[in-house]
């Protein structure tokens, strides 16, 4: 199947070695399953490759926007990697996990004063500063607290990785970062390195997401290194950290390529080292910020079929007990997913249908025009590779409670996040 953690036994889809039918019976649906062993192995692949092919202190920072709950940060802490956070809420969740925040990088293009204070008070290692107003405020707040805040500066290298426009962020015309091409990045650095109460350690860029080719990452790295050379020569500034963001692609459907992340990091390392040699500069420690490629294929979502509607001359609709509230990605971006009838894996997948969610919204679809083993009410539907940007983008639209997240470790299942209750849904109401 799509990934090694997906197998079929006796006509039933198994994930991380357990039966999806058993999991649905035991925990209810909609249900998200997370393969903890797989996640730890993927983290180690990134961590070891960064050390081996980049520099000794290079490492992955888990982009926790992809899937954020206490248990994930605990795993990152145990595996000894850093994290990329984007809000006070993510930092708070990491704190709850006992995560060592000196290894946290705080991103975002619109940090509030409260965010800045919260991050400084809790010892966040590095800010990733996006604009001058923010940087000035970090300097003021750090001064009030008598600390020197380490930070890196987000730049836009002007790379268009030809991915979906909404998830492509490294172009010059972007809400993120300071453009190199326009000369603004250089002027920014000139001011930033003289600012009190902050210490600039280096630079960051993130060119986009779900990128399968190697070249955009290498091109971005080369542009960043040329900029590093310029600020070294012209401003005497020595860069110690270069964060190249996330973005490696993940196989969602059979037609997507299989990506070997270790090979990608090796290719990147070779290109960066060659460039440094040409430019006569030292390779800074490289941070990588994988989100999707750490967690996407470590997750899967199970739903129960509620109805099968056949519209004569048109489509067949299979409606399930979840949808855009737990996975808004098809509604937002038309993202492709592989969908299967998890309890009928040995039957022919020849029933053309559109899998619809339960919300009062015609766009609430999980996938259109797929082929399933013909489902009936109470059959089990699995949407594969849902670990990234599903639960973290979930909502309570229509007052639908968020699903439970169950981890699978060494064949044992346990609760990572309990199912939201109706009582949870009104707990903020006065
Ligand atoms: C700054 C930054 N770093 C890392 C990531 C993670 O990207 P991905 O999940 O594609 O690896 C994102 C995603 O939006 C991002 O904005």
C-alpha cells in the first residue's frame, strides 16, 4: 500500500499493526490513529541525517502546526529535537509537555505583545522575526525584562516552488519575511544587528509545502548562503544558524513519488557545502523544519458511513460522521487523499463515489470521484495519511466535537487526546 505502516489482513485495513475495525469498535469514530513508532523512526531519520550530512549541531525542528498536542511535544523532547512554534498556544502546549523551550523557535508574521512577553518569560530559545515593527517590540520587551533575546530573521529568497499557491511562501510577494531581491533584507539586517537587547544569530526561509523536487530547496539554500556571504563581507556579520524551513512532500496518493528524506538531506548537504566552498564561508548550523513529512503518513482517520445516496444520472454520495471539521484540506485546497472501505479491503474497489462530510455546507467533502468497495451504512471508511494539518486545523463548526486521537506503540493502543464532549463545546459560554 501507500506506506509501510498500512497492511491488509482478512479483508481489514491494519495500521501500525492493529486492526482499524477493532480500533473503531473500541474507541468510536471519527477517530485519528497515530503510529508512534513510525513517528519516532522518522524523527531519527531526520536527526541523524542532519548531523551526518550538514553539521554536528544541525537538527530538525518539528513544525508543530502540523499536529499539535502534548504527547507530540513529549516525543520531540524524548527524541532530542527542537520545535517550531507559531503561537502562545503552541508554546503553552509544549510547556505542558515539559519541553525544553531553549530548543524552541518562535515563528509568525503577526506576533502580539502578549505573545512576545509569554515567549520571553518562558525562555523560548529563538524568535524568528518577520518584520521591523515586531523586531523593535521584541527589543523593547526584552529590555524591560533585562534579557538578551536570541533571534533569526525570516527572509524571502524569491523561490516559487510550483506548489499550491496558498502553501507557497518563499516568493517575494508574500506576507512572510523580508525580501532579499529588493534590497530590504540587507537594510533590515544592518539595523537588526545594532539593536539593543536582541542578538541576531542568523536567518530563516521557508519556501512552501508539499514539494517533491530537490532543486527548490537547494536553490533557496544557495540564495541564502550568498546573502550570508554579503552580510559577512559588507557588515562583518557572522551567521551561526540558517533555518531552511520545512516543505518536503509526502505521498498522499499512489501517483505521488516516494521520498527518501535522508537522501534529500544528503543532496542538500552536498550542495550547501559546495556553495560554502565557492563563497569561502563556513556552513552555519542548519535547521530543518519538517511538519508534514514527520507526521502526515503517521496518521489515519476512521469514519463510519451514515448514508449512501445514488443520484440517478449524477453522482453517488457516501456521507460519513466527520468531514471538514476534522479535515478541512479538501474543502480548502482540493487536497488529494486516498480513501478506502477499511472493513472491505478484499472486495473490488469499483464503486464510484464522492465522500461527503456531515456539515451543512455543500463544500464539505473529503474527496470527490473515488472508487471504493461499495459501502453501506455502518461500514468503516479510512482516509489515509491524515496526520498533518488535519486535527490541527479542526474546528467545531456545526458544534461537531473534535475526534479522539489514539496512539499505537508496539502494537498497543492508548489515548493521546480524548474525544471532545458536548460539555466541552459549551465550556466557554457564560
Ligand atoms: C515557517 C514554516 N516552517 C515549517 C513549516 C512546515 O512545513 P511542512 O509541513 O510542509 O514541512 C511551515 C508550514 O507552513 C512553515 O510555515
